[in-house]
């Protein structure tokens, strides 16, 4: 799987879509971490549908040579599934292999009584986008990835008056749920309804997530910003490398009623990552409806690498 992904996600005509050099070590570490945790995962697969339905997929072989890959996995304990890593090696493209893999996967998910399936496709990848549209997927929202590469130390910004920042535990799903109920746009909830079942993470999954993160050479932090009225006005999280190589990841979301939090959220996350994992590229993900955060990211020197359509299909 790792070899197919590293070789398959290469697009000479669109280098920004390709797996970047600084991404490769992190990917290899995650795969090696999964291999080391495999005995634990096998035990957990016996007791939890989510773990039992992780790392499923198909590999296409052409003349006994692996040529393409698709993964699918259950999301939580809900009848929701994610398709990922639809990868065809460059020498085998334009042969209908991707269509065959997706069709086979959808047949399997129907057999498993899936209610909805999601996937993401790069904005501008018209062959893949059109294929998914033909198969019934609806593009219902977009996100953007911005790169920050600034070795100049950033000062820790000041939190606006009367606001309060608190560190969040990985086990705290309630804060995310309450925040999402207030801010998630309607065009997203048609595919991703804000329900407790979609946000409540079983303890065993959180513990395994921590193990997987550690074995993969990373650590993560989460925080919430509370407004003067006591409601959550913003959420942020970042994952940073503690081994050689790799890159750092971050995301943030703010209540549209508190646009002035955008400079603080970005400045806080970037400065904290610089302190714990300096010298690496920082990849920031934003939902496209987060206009204040996107505008501030561009003002702070963030470079948009690519956009992603999120697509859904109801069975």
C-alpha cells in the first residue's frame, strides 16, 4: 500500500498534487507504526466494527503487477464510510482501472448496508471529479490546504480581552459537538449531520489513536477559545513531528460571529509549532466557508497548495 501511494500520487503535470518529499518520511513512519501495532489492532478488530472495518480495500493487478489501490473504512459506529487513496500508477492510467476499483468498492459497501460514503478529490483533477459525478457523488463542500514555511520565530500573540484559551483533551468530544451545532453550514449538514453519534469517540478508539500517533513519530495538541459569554468561539489543533523528517499539520475553526479571533488562532498555532518542531513545513487545512481564516492565512504569507472537493453519495 505504501509503495503504491508513494508512486501513484505523482503528477508531473501538477507537482502540487504530488506527495511532497517532506511528506514521505511521515508516511513511512505511520505505516511502520501500524505494522508494530498490528497485534493490538487484530485484537481490537474482534470487538469493534470500526477497527474491523479499518484498512479495507482492493489492489488491482495487471499481469501480476500491482497497478492501483483503493481503501475504504467505516467512520465511527455509524453506517458511514470513507473512500481514500484511489491511486493508479502513472503507467496504467486512462485504462478504466479507477472506475473499476470504485465500482467494486461501492458494490461492497452496498452489501455492508452503508448509508452514505464520502471521498475527496483535488480541485482541478477533472477526470477523477467527472468520474465520481457520473457515479452519483455530489460535491457538497470544499477545503483548502495552505503551506507555511517561515523559520523566523513568531511572537506568541495576545488573546483578545475577556476571551479564555483552554487546552482540550483528545477524549473531549462534547466541546466539538456543541461548537459544530452552532457553526456548521447547512450545505454540509445534508451529508454530515451534527449528531452526537458522529462526534462521540469511544474511549478505546482515542487510546489507539494516541498509540498510533506515538508510534508514527508525532504528537498533537488541541485547544478551545471561550468567548466572554462562556460559549466556545473557536477550536484549533495541530500535529507536530518529534522525529527527523516529515511535516507538521494544523487546522482551526472560528464562530463567524467572532471574526477577530482569526489572527490569534493562526498566530498561536504557528508560533507553538515553531517552538516544538521548528524548521519544517506547516500544512494548514481550512474549510472554504472559513473566509476570515483564509484571508488572514494569505495575509500572513501562507501559500495555497491545493483545493479539495468533498463529495458524498447517499445509498
